[in-house]
C-alpha cells in the first residue's frame, strides 16, 4: 500500500523519514497508535532497529510525529479549502462537510479503517500521561477553538460552546455510525441533523 | 482499588471470576481493553496463568466478558431508572442526563478515567475483526435502537435517526471534552446544547 507522503525537500533523509512514517501510519491504522513500536516497524521496513533509531529516538517521538502528520492532513483537507468560501456564514457548513469527507474517505491510505488517528489516540492514551496524550489533546483543543470561531461567524448570537459541542458531536457520532455500525445512509443522516442544528442553533452564550 | 462487583450467586468460582474481571477492568481502564492479556493479569492477581485459564479460555473471551459487564452496568445506570419516569416524553432527557452521569462519574472504579470501555474498544478494535469488535458493535447498535425509540416517543414526528445521531453525538463530544480536554463547565454546555436540540429537533423522517 502506497500512502501519499507529506512533501519534503527531497533529501534522502527526508524520503526515508517519510517512508518510515507512511509504514507507521499503516500500522497505526490497524492496531492503533500505541501499536507502533520500533522493533516491528523496523522489521516491516526491512531496516535495522538502529537505522530506524537514527530517525526517531523513541517510540513516543514516532507516535507524536504520526499525530502531527495526521493533523496536518486534516487541516489540508478540511480547513484550508475554507479560504475559497467567501461567505463566512457558510464556512461552518463547508467545514462540517469536509470533516465528513475526512471520515468517509480516509486520506491516510486505502484500507485504513480508522480515519481519525487523533481521536483514536485519545481513547488509547486518555489515561496514559505523556507526549502522545498531550499532542492529541492540543490538536483537539485547537480544533474546538476553530469550530467555536466558525460557529460564532455563522451564527452571531450563537451559544458558541454549545454549538461547537453539537457540531463536533455529530462528527464523532458519524465516525461511530460509519466505522463501527456500518450504517447505510450515515452521511445523509448526519447532514439532516446538521441542517436542523443550523436552522435552530443554541443561542445566547452564557460565557 | 476495589471495584463494585456484579452480584453473583456467591460461589467461590463466581467470586474468583468477579475478582478477575474487576482487576481486568482496572487494567482496561488504563491501557484499553486490548491491553488485557492473561499473563500480566495473572501476575497482578497473584494467580497462576493456568488458574486464570480455568476461568477464561482466551484473552478474547475475557475482553468480551469485560465489555458485556460494562454494558450491563451502563444499562443499570442509564436505562433501568427510566422505568420510574411516567412521562414517556421526558425519558429521552432523563436518559441523556444519566449518560452524562455515566461519563462524569465512571462507575467502574475510582481512578478509571476511561468511562466507556465499549466506545474505547470500538476505537481500538475498529479494524480488528473478531469477537471483541462484534460485541462492541452489537452493544452500540442496541443503544442506538433504544435512543431512536426514546426519540420517537419524545418527538412523535421526529426524524428519529437524525435526532439519535445528534443525541449520541452530544454524549460522545462530552466524553472528549471531559476526558481529553478537561473542559470546565462541560456538563452545562452539553445540557444547553441538548435543550436547544429538544426545543427544535430534526423533524420528518426520510426513512
């Protein structure tokens, strides 16, 4: 399976690094971020463990880098295209549709069922303090900040925290209905719920 | 840490089985259901691996039993009390509040940060076909069926699938805002979003 690599300056070191991260992403998509450890990964890559170690000094460093890359791709797929939407009020809707795309068509490689490693890492690392949990938390916190700003732009008198909870909730529910329940028509259901939400959003922020 | 055990008939075999499951739940609450394997568990219990094996023939059997027990507790905490609510229209709201309680005050033992092993197991086992994934999927499917029925009772002309997606989404978002983001006021935000949802629910089922 060939995964699309993040652009690099093309040096051999960068190419190797990307190849490691691609293979690590494939591993993570099956067994979770926590399953990515240096020994089995080196074996899959046909590298020595010390060769791998030259690029990533620890399994945690590699796992954090995986999440950073996933977040970059999430941003490229769901947030950057919003610049092309001149109507600020419509950006929340565009963002939500892009998020459904991210969930429905995982861009991390064919056959990867788990489309949001950041979220998956949360459930894996929730009770495991350390850099992986911190990275997942920071990314999700930034995402919530963005959604609150999009919510406030779409609905000026919105209760932005409540609207943000409802929007991110619909996306999380979509993940479960698609991935776990294999629900047919999940996307249409999510979109109907979203449109009902935007027609009557929570208003009047209490804070 | 002492976890409350599911009532048994009090036989020694049942008590041992419950003790195993309590310890396994404590393990799962830190490292996830996938981290529960027979060797380390036997060591924590001061049992021989063959003694443990007499109660659970495989790690999968133990993991499935963990999920079944978590689902029983979820039912006891969130669904059974609904019988005391004579107003059928109010049962959805009561259920949602009970679900928030389940998330905010994990009943699986003090110090267990991960309050929903079923959901956590989904993210762990999403891409790992087998009995653990099947059990998680069956439980979540049953839960969605219940929510759709509660939604239809609360809002007779509701778009029950969309309302169900919105309700379960708010609970999932609550899990992330409490567990990962440690958001203050998460419960109030979730309740405001829920009340706005019930005031203007998605209506007119398309299917």
